[in-house]
């Protein structure tokens, strides 16, 4: 029996939070709904466009680059999918 899912929300790990949020907001047209930046660093953001919601999460602090695209391990360890289910 299949589960009942009301929505699916992806969480993307990004290298540059401020640049990524700006792209989703300014180029694609998403609205920034929530952010988490308790120490002045933008760690997480939720964005919405119509019924579509995406979340972005920083792979590192704003001033620290832990990984680059060249050293990234291939695969999907940088995406998490959240299913909203009634139970």
C-alpha cells in the first residue's frame, strides 16, 4: 500500500548560501519565507513559488569554503527529500 504524501520538499546543500538564495529569489522568482542566521551567517532558508517549496542549507560558514565543485564526491549526498504525510 502506498503512503499518502501531501507534498515533497527538497533540501539542497549549497556552497554559497547568499548567492544561491539571491538566484532563487531574483532569477527564478521565489519568495524567501524563512531564514536561520542566528550568528550573522545565513545557514538555512526556505523559499516558495506558488505551491513549490525548496529549502537551502549551507555546506559551510559564509567565510569558509570547505569544499569546491571540483572536490565534491559524486552522488546525491547533497539533497534530502522531505515527504509531508498525514501520519
